[in-house]
C-alpha cells in the first residue's frame, strides 16, 4: 500500500471495527421495518414484503447475494460492515489529488465518526450508499473521470432515485457554465438514465407510469410540497431513527445537537477558504451538491430521520476538512479545534450507544413476536396483517398484507379469502381492538413484546395452495 494511503486505510479499518464492536455485536438477529422490506425482495426463503412507491431497489440488490447463501442476519451485517468500510475508502481515496492525502483522511474521519454513519454501515438501508456514491460522483466529476462519473451516478439512482436527480442538478449547471466541463454532460445523463431505468420500468408495470408513481410516492411521504422542516430535522439529529412524529425515544438534548446548527457556518467558511485559495471547484462543487441533496429533506417533507442527511454530511466533510487543516496555526486555535473534536466524538459515541440499544430492543420485539406466532400455530405458509406486520412477518417466514395505510397491498375481502386458506394472524398494539372482521378471532398475547396481541383466524379446514 502506498504510504499516502495508510491514513485513509486506518480510518476505514477503524470504521469497520466500530461497526462490528459497537453495532453488529449488539443488534441481535432481527431486522428493522425498512430492512425487512428491502432484504425480503430477493430472499429465496421468505415471501417478499410490499414494496412501496418511494423505495428503490439498490439496497435489495446489494443484500441479495448474502441472503442467497445464508439466512443469518449476523452474517449479513458483517458483510455490509466490511463492504461499507471498503466503499468509504474507495469513495474518499479518489479525492487525494484534489485536496491532499491527510485532508482526505480527515474528511473520511469526520464523516465516519458520526453515530448515524456507524449505525448505518451494517444496516440494510440506502442512505449511506447514496452518500458514498455522491462522494464518488462529485470526485470523478472534478477529476474528469467520465465513465466512473456515470457509474457513481447510476449507483446513487439505483439506491434512491430522487436523490440522484438532486445530485445531478448542480453538476449539470456547473458543466453548462464551465466550457471544459461540458464533456461530462452526456455521462451525467447516461448514468442517471442507467440508474433510473429499473425504477421507470417498475413505475409503468406497477403504477401505470412515472407520473402516477410520483403521485403515490408523494402521498406515501405525506404529500410532498413546501414544508419548512428545519426544526424537525434538528430534533431528529440524535434520534429517534424516525421522527414521524418525534414523540418516541429519549428526550431531545439540544446541547448534543449544536454541531448541526454550526454546519451552515462551517460550510460558509469552507467556501470562503476555497475561493481565497483559488481552489473554488473542489470546495464549492461539493458544497452545492450537499445543499441540493438536503433540499427534499429540509424543505419538501414534513418528517425527518437522522439518515436522510447522510449524503449532505459526506459531501460537507470534504470542504470542512480543508478548512480544519487551515486551523493548524495559530496554536491556540488548533488546540481549541482538537478539544471541540474530542467532545464531539464523545457525544457521538453516547448517542450511538443509546440508539443501538433502542434499535436492538425494537428488533428483539419483532423476533419475539415472530416466535410467539409460530408457537400459536402460525407457520409457513402463513399471513400476518396489522401494525408492524411487515418485519414480524418476515421474521416468522410469513407473507404480510395491509388493508390500509402507506403499505396497503390488499383488500379486506382478499385478506379474508387468504385467511380461509392459510394460518393468518392480525396484530394489535396495547389498548387497541381488532377491526370488526376479526372480532371473533382468537387472541393470544405475545410474550416479550410490550403487550402486543395476535388475533388468530379460525383454523382452515385444510391447507390449499394459494390460487390467483
């Protein structure tokens, strides 16, 4: 390994170690809600969960090789931890000629030390891969790597189709404004088209067209439009993992989220330094892309999650690292920067510890509920419906179905026909009664689930293969 790569390689190795020791060893054997949806799509052993309009297939394709050979969640998480660490190394390494060896390593460290970056590495979720793909795309754009640029844009589009559009917009504007960059325009278009191809085809097959898929996506996201979401995004910086609304998890601690409020100031200072040093492109282009990628999550939706802004954080880490490298002198300023960095690292570890524990507890309840379903005779082929049915059904080896809400995938009549053929259970949360059609079903309290109840449909006279 070239001596210049050792700093970045060390950061990637530490990132992998942090994932394995602080996350993988503590998460247990369950998968979260979104993870279960993504992983189930190509799992040969389990029925695929409903795949809603806003989702993209990249995460499912990424996890497909793992679930093809093993049903071990731990093996999947270890594989993702190793892959994400390697991707971190590869994405940031290509910035060496643009910002320097140690600055590149510092940028990777700034991004990898965030609690949500560590937690996302071994999880089957798309946002981290969008972030690393965006770092790669902007780097190759500035370096003139055309086919590499197209590949990175395609990867981003495969993981999150709308994010790819927001990423390409500032790059296309810059390419149109700067003559030497116009040769990249066909490659930006080719990468975007290649990455969106599957999404577009699926839009016509399942929703009747791109416009209809976008309409359904907007409805699923709570009607996308102008939403000043800055306050919710700040509230979500340190969890819960989904702020919709922000009523769960630990009380909000503003002191631990002050770094987020400092990001605009750091970005402005980094932009000033880039212009002053006559290195405007490597400084301003990632800042513009970071801002563009934050627009849908800060201005167009009414809820938030810490992972949404991972692409923004990844791109901001590069110009901010350049800025921090300029703070080596005078000495008091350097000491202050190191002290703040140490406090930030400690706070990120504290939040990570709390969020991993919360995630592990939630996933464990899903596994416990699945175990309870099997005990009461709901075994494959089987069907689970009701709140939280998707992850619990996946853990139990059952199909899932919903008759209302964002994951509506069947009608009540079709659900009852299924219940007459295979073991079926409806889940309710504490204090909730089942809908009218399930009032005569047999209730079972599911142990170790904080009071969830499964209502089992009458046992079918005989099991028959599912018909059309």
